[in-house]
C-alpha cells in the first residue's frame, strides 16, 4: 500500500511546476483514470488537514528523494519531524476553531431574539410549547438538526425521517440544560459553546473546540 500511495503522489504531484499547477495528464486507460482519481482523493486529504500554505515543491522533493534513496542525509529522524509538524498543525487548527467559536458567540449574543444562560448557553425560541418541562429523570423524544457555525449540517433526525428518544442526561451538557427549560411542543435553536459540547477532544465528525448549533423540536416526554 505504501508503494501505491508513493506512486500516486509521484504521478500526480511530481508533474507540478514551480507555481504548483499540475500538467494535464492524458487519461488513456482505466488504469490512468484510476491513478488520477486516487491522486485527487489523496490531495483532498492533504488539503483538508493542512493548516496554512502547502509547500508543494518541498513535498514533491521529499517524495522523489525517498523513491531514489537520497532522503537520509537531508533530514534526520523524519518520523519525529512529521509527528511534531502534525501536532503543530492540530494545535493551530484547534486554536483557530476556538477563536472563531468565541467570536461567533460574542456576536450572536447581541441579537435581540437570542437569550443566554449563566453557563454560556444561547438559544432562540422558534416556537413555544405549552406542555410540561422534562426533568433529569425523564426520557424525551425530539427531532433535531445539528450544524456547525458555517451552516454545514453534521447530523439530522429530520433528514433520517425518524425522531430520536434518549434520557435527558444522556446527551451533551448544552442539551441537558436546554431540555429542562423547554416545554413540550417547543422548537428552539441552541448555540452551544464548545465546553458544553464536545470540548477539546471533539467527537466523530465534530472537531475539537467546535461551537455547535442545534435546532431542536421537543415532541414529547417518553414513557
């Protein structure tokens, strides 16, 4: 597999000029097309995970030196260098996410239709229900849509076409607090600080320090 990926990178990036633009490869066969597609996917992964400008010349040079057995004298302990670099990249992305989240919440708090609690949770009432409010001992059934602050949806019971039932205390702290404030029949939009969500570790598709937006409709207190 290592050879395959090295070949992919070589074929897709070694053709780059100094301006980082690749020469148009001729796709004459299914194999050509497959290698090109693999190169696209690998490039997307690098672009997605990189913070800051990618030095394409250095990257391609390292690949070619490794394939030609000339890499040992230029950088000692390449594994340690890469590990340190990836750690720095993760820290930079996390700091960027933390700052963007704080800026979003500070601006959002100024909206006249947004309310805040002492914990930092923010919410907007879309529809106010007239049913009872859940307690920590209850289970609830909800429909919800979860989004990042850029509007990208990461989870949605609405899209799945089926509401979700769970214990009030079985979810993130921002939800636990909000659910106990919502009368059944309500539909609220929550703006949840990272420390009331998944915090410094993140979860699945949710990166560390992410401020999350949830539109929640509280359908019922379940039996």
